């Protein structure tokens, strides 16, 4: 029975390695490679393919080593407020406008002027730009929360919504609200970050309470 399904382990391994070459995130690249190595090891053990087994055991060790380094790496995060008319902010938005539009299609740079804005730096590199309209009741209605593709490993989100709660609260924010989340990947991100679907007025929204 095991030998009959063995070819599927080979197919799964190949698929994982193909996906690894397509992703733009170092962490995902390592994980897909790791799964591919594991499937190839099972495949090699059943078929007694020693060269395949040796190669993938070595590659599994290499991937495990780099995953260990990624998870143990200490990164420096910082949060910097901005008004919206700064040249760097405008250049950032123009450069990433195509990807921004796929997550926040209704966003326009003009809304920054009246919003609560900040960028998150990761080892002194801008990793995220956030902009929200803070209402009198403490709701921060998000206009933009864009993270560069290479940094979409939930660390930036955890930094914003968990580690820097006090910064948000100091700026009058009690609850983060998304009135529209058209991108399914961003919807998944919000659920991981603890946002819940809730009815605000007559509109279904995603919201996360950060201050009582």
C-alpha cells in the first residue's frame, strides 16, 4: 500500500519546491523547502533511493539551521509618526501604488492629511505604512495598513497591535476598525491578529479593541 502512494510523496515534494521558488518571503521559502525535503525523504526511504535520501537529509539540515536563525534573530522595530506631505511618504506610496491598490483599492494619498499616520521600520527599513481616521469615540477607521511583501510574517502586525498599544492609546485610539477588506490575504491576516467581524451601524466590519 505504501509503495502505491509513494509517487505522490514525490509529486508533493516537487510541488513544495516549485512553490518555494515562487514566494517572495524568506520564511515561506525555507518552510516550503523543508516540507519538500521531508516528502522526498519519505519517498527515498520507501524506494531505497540512497542518493535522494542523502541529498534531502543534508538540505533538511540546512533549512532547519536557517529557520532556527530566522526565529532567533533579534530585529529592531520602531514607529515614526508623519503628517502625509513628506516627500519620503509620497515616494513610498507612488513606488508601491500597484500593490497598495490590490489591498486598499479606495485609498488615496490625500486622506493622509487629516489622519493619524505612522510608519514601522524594521532594522531601519520602512516595512509598513499605517493611516487611520480617529473618530471622537476612539474608533480608528483604517485607510491604509500596508506592509511590504518581504515582511508579511505577522511580526509587524504583532508590533503594531500588541507591543505598541500604548502609542495607539496615547493618540486617542480605543479600537481599530476596517470597514472594507476586499483582499482575502489581508482578511486572513486580520483574523490571525485577533480582529473579529462585527456589525457597526449597518455595515459588516473587522474590529479589534485595544483599550477598554
